[in-house]
C-alpha cells in the first residue's frame, strides 16, 4: 500500500494579498474562494457539487471548510456572485462555521431564504442584499459589483480593490446581446475598468473549448416557439434546469404563443418560481398550473415543465418516464430536453430518453433544434473580456485540469503576461510583481450523507461501495463453553446468494471446519480469532463460487 505524502500546511502571512481556492479549481462545482489582505479576509461563493453514481447514497459534495473555520473570526463577509447551487448551496451548512455577514442579490436572497429556514438559521444569519453596481466596503477590501449575463438572474462579477492592487473575479458569466432576463453587459463600463489597472483576473473556464458565437437566449425562445408550433394537439413535456429563470420565461412565452399554459412539475421549479416572482421576475407570464389543475385540461392545451433534465432518479421527469408520475405519456407525445448534459450524467439521461423512445414518444434535444444555450462564456467572449480589461495575470478557476491549462494558453494568446494554474488549497500570493504559490492550506471534500457531513475518504463510504459491488454476508455462529459449534451456522447474503443456493451448505461446512481448525484454547476465549477465521472462510467460498469479495460481518454468540 502506497502511503500518501504528508503535506506541510502553511500559515498565511499577516501582510500582503492572497487568493486561496478551497473548492472550484480542478472541478466544475463546489466554488469556495478566500481572499486575504493584511490578515483580513473575505469569502466569495460557497457552493456544492453533485456526487453522481460515484458515491452511493450521497446527496451532495462540499468543500472542506476546516481552514475557513480557522480564519472565520477575521472574515469580513461572504459575497455570493449568483444563486446557482454550485455557488450558494453550502451557505446554510457552513454559516454556523463562518458566522459572517452574507452579501447577495435580491434573487439570490430569495433562494437562500428557503435554505436558511430549513437549517433553522433564518433570522440568525445576517443577509445583506446588493444591487449590481453597488460598492461593498469591507475594509481593507472595496468591492464593486458588476452585472454580467448568465443562465440565472443577477449574476455579477466582482472588482476587488485593495492597497496591493485590483482583482477582477468573474464568477460565471457570458455576453448575451439579447437576454430574456436582465440587460446586455454594459461594454462601455466594462472597458472603463481597465483604468483600474487590473492586477489579476480570476475567471470562469467552463466553456474554454467552445469556439464560435454562442446564440442568445432570445434565439432559443424563437426556436422554442417554432418547435412547439409543430406539435399542436400533442402532449408536450419539457425539461430544463430549474434555476434558469430566463429559460422558464422563454418556455412559458413560447407555450402561450402556441395556445398552451405551463404546468410546473417538481419542487425546485416551484421554489424558483416563488423566488423569481418575489424578486420581480415572471411579470406578464400567466400563473403556472398545478398538476391537479392541468389534469382538468386537454393535453394539447398544456405544456408540462419538469425537473429532472440530468436524469435525477426521483425527479418529475424520471417518474413520468416510468409511468409513475402525474402525467402518463403515450405514443405520439413529445419530450423536449431544453438543457445540456453535465459530464457524468450521460447514462442516466440516456436511460430516461430510451424509456420514452420505446413507448413511441418523440425525444427532442440540442442535436435536433436550438433548445438550449450555455450560460457560460465561450472562447470569443473570453478573448473579448481579456482585451477589454488587460489584466497582468490570469488565474483560471471553475474547470477541470484540461479547462484550466487551455484557459492559460488562451489568456497568453490575448497578451496576458502571467498565468497561474492552481489546485484547491494553494495559497497564491498576489502582491508580488509576478504572483506565485507559496504553499497550501488544508482542503478536501466532504459528502453530505442525508443529515451528516463526512469526509469523502471515510471508511463508511468505502464499505458502502464495496457492499454494492461485492455484496455483504452476515454469519451467525453459536459456540458452547468448550468453543464447539452449537447447531447450524446461519448466513444472510441478501442480494448476493439465494437462501436455496447449495452454496449456503458449502459455507456452513467450510466455516465449521475452519473454526474447528483453531486451537481449543483460542476457541474458548479469543473472539477476534473466531471473527477473522470465519471472515476468511466465507470470502474464500464466495470468491470461488461467485467471483466476489464481499464484506463479511460475524455475530458470535457464546452459550
């Protein structure tokens, strides 16, 4: 077994300007960034990641906040760039550790309120709402919020001014000349920021491999209107990211232009609808139908908008595909995926699509029509931003390794002098003429296992994966005072071996012989010897008969 190299964590110096990503570098998701200036700190974003099939039973992944807890008394505030879960989803979990003021836009505040309420923190956590263009005075930081386009309302970049220079933190962004929600980016104001002599740009890398122009959200609305018109009289089921308020509005308006009313299916859609209306969105959009109201309407007069575009097993779309949801799809119906496939979800999405296809239901995706555009900047937008701001140094974030290194090449091609690729936990000193990594702090990933947070390398997760892959066997052994086996040895191997399988008898004989092979003195007193002997005998039989190495538990009873 190879031992992991021991890391010598550093204490961040009290003087100077530093950037420390605790999440969001080397992965897409779990964004959690720290800035330090002369021993005063701010945090930017506090998000979650999605576990997928890698970690059975795990809801979410979160960056380890251990280092943030260490410097929490010095935190001036947590600034949220936008309300996506990978930027805001861990706030309720971490606020009891951070205990600092939280700064959010109006829409993000509405989305955060539900999370804080569920965690019993509503009214305890200080939440401050800002508008784009506001200046946040968190001395020695002076932070100007700058409105950007994204696939959620009120996304903003941060112009972070310090005595050591100015940092532009992009958050998630793109340029959209005709957004459905919000206004186009003020390019004149953006270009004027170069007068701030930006020292470092810390930027989104998600779409660095995407060439060409990314269509506007308005183009999607036009395409959806035309598409829906092709299916008059048919039941129409659409799925999209629940947080994409602009897309929900596009779908609703396209539906209304085709004589349909939208029915929302899924709690997260209703939560976003409530937050959106409270923040002033969905104006002019008809009130959405509940599933009970939609059941009273003709199928051709309703558009069912569902959660579950990423194949989530308990979401509305998955239930519908199985025929167990509130809508029972039939041959001739149409399902539109107004979303992209997040890497890792390909098979889950394909499974849902195939369940529809075998029923004679048409499936429409981005391969068939312009039903989705990304909310992230492509290469052209990135080049435009670099040429507008002219930063001295580029630090790519929000991307896997391939994205980060490609982002470096792009930045240098745009004339940026320096570029640094980090990993989570690196301490980047920004007050030098050329920023450099001076060490690292504790970081890692936690898994949210229902009501508890546990390290990703916890033995319980390893055991759970092994149980799924190789099964588990429980052996119950009764020994008398002499250490002899009393009665039959009982086995439970649910999901691995049928109770009627002859292997059960083989297990009994093999374990009994193995126990009797232990010396009489050890059989009388050494429980550990019994445990290990039984485990070894069980595994040997199961490996030989089933080719699996199960987890084995032994219940030893002495009478």
